C-alpha cells in the first residue's frame, strides 16, 4: 500500500512511518520540522518538508503520490502552546487538518486521525475510565481543535463518504519521545535520572497526594492501531488507544528510578494549577479489536534502554 504519514518526523509519526516501511508499504512523510527532527525519519522514507497549512503544495504532492491511507499526525501538539496561541493551534489542527481531509477525499484515501483521549474527556472521576461514548469536555484550545476536527471527519464521512478512523491516544510514551508532548514526563524523568539529576513530582502538599493520575500507553500500541486502520479494519471507528491503568506521577517516578538503577533524588514540587488531575481511558474496544496493551513495565523498560543507549552515543 501507499501510506502518507503527516508529522512523520515527530515522535509517534516516525514510529508509524518506520513500522509501515517494515510492513512493506511505500511511505511518504510530510513534516514542516517545527517540532520534528530529520534524525527521527526512517532511512527509506521519502521525506518532504511541507507545512500542512500550505494547501496547494500539499495537494500537488499528495495527489501525485495518491496514498491508499493517510496517517495524520502533524499537529500543534502542545496543550501549553495552545493556551498561549489558540489561533496558531486552530490554524494547524483545524485548518491544516482540513487540507489533509480534502486531499484524502480527492485521492479516495483512508484518513487515520491522531486525536487525544488524554485531553478530550476532561477530568475523569476517581475509580472510572472514560469510554469512547463519554462526552467531550475540552478544557484547552488543543482539546477543542482536536474535538472540532473529529466532528469534521464525521461530517465528511456522512456527506462525502470519506473513510476515516479516529484514534484517541492516551499519554503515549516510548523511544524518541519529545519532552514537550502530552506524556513528556516519561522522557523528562528518564533523561534527568540517567544524568544523575533529581526529578520533581508536582503534587498538593497534602498526605496521599502523589501528583496527577495518567494513563500511559506505549507507542507500539499506537503503531499497531495505525497498521490495522490502514487495512480498513477500523473504518468508521473512534477508539481509545490506552492502557486503562491509572498511574500517579510519583508511581511513575519510582518505577523509572528502579529501571535506571542509579542513585536518584525524587523531590516534591509545587502543585500546578491547570493540570488535569485524573485522566484514565477505557481500552475495552481497543482490546477487543487489537489485543492487549503493552504492560507499563515492559514499555518503560524498552524506553529506558533506548534513552540509555541514545544518551551514551550522543
Ligand atoms: P510531535 O510534536 O512529536 O509530532 C508532531 C509532528 O507534526 C512534528 O514532527 C511537527 O514538526 C509536525 N508538524 C507540526 N505542525 C506542522 C505543520 N503545520 N505541517 C507539517 N507538520 C507539522 O508530537 P507527537 O507526540 O508525536 O504527536 C503526534 C500526534 O498525536 C499529534 O497529532 C498529537 O496531537 C497526537 N497525540 C499525541 C499524544 C502523546 O501522548 N504524545 C497524545 C494524544 C494525541
């Protein structure tokens, strides 16, 4: 198959591009390198440094390639930046994404959209996990732009027959992870611990508060979902890509300290207003269609080894 990966020089997109090449697909990568890096690109990918907002340039390239499927990862992917620059966020995540949807329609390509489960559902009450049928309660411009493009996809599917899949990622972690992304804490902690620097758990100064609760999912699970979606197995679906496991920042820090196996200092930091307190997703649909998620310990072990060898060689 011919696969276009937008944002393929970024963290998740580069893993998707790499796996698609390994699976024998012909891969074209588009990325404006605003956050991605050419070092992330798989060796056999055909790369074009294009901004998805540049609709004519994008269209010319993609119509010529005529992909069977588009894995759409290019995005302004930072919640913090979206709060500071909501217009930029909407320009890339809504208008840029519409350029991608329009060219998908023109080429008859499947469109696989990287949405967010981590930000879309808002606060998830203690003891619960957000299923795909939960209402979207965006609390940031980033979550608004992702929710908005989901609605466009549904409308394009209904009115124009666009074949699409919406993957709502939880907090994705793994090799090549960018410290500024939604699950950036894994890469921040690992880099600091491997350098022998202290890490900080931001939490309320009340007994039993161990920081935010998050659902960490290994990047390989996002990749599996994309590969299945290319084949049409997830057409019309909206699926949480998640582990369903609630992990506090302190528990994460403790696991990473053990894996790094060096003397470590874990400090208490100030509570950060504005952070979601608890975000955990229900992975039942994903499990039924794609199998079990990678256990946290296995994913963190692989990620630690990657950062260890990568930091030694750089
Ligand atoms: P990333 O920043 O590493 O990757 C995004 C890529 O898009 C970058 O390489 C960047 O250079 C590129 N890009 C940005 N604006 C562009 C533009 N205008 N034109 C072309 N390319 C552009 O982020 P990531 O963590 O790999 O996230 C990939 C996707 O998954 C994003 O859509 C993000 O919103 C979504 N997502 C990520 C997570 C997570 O935990 N990392 C969770 C939920 C959803």
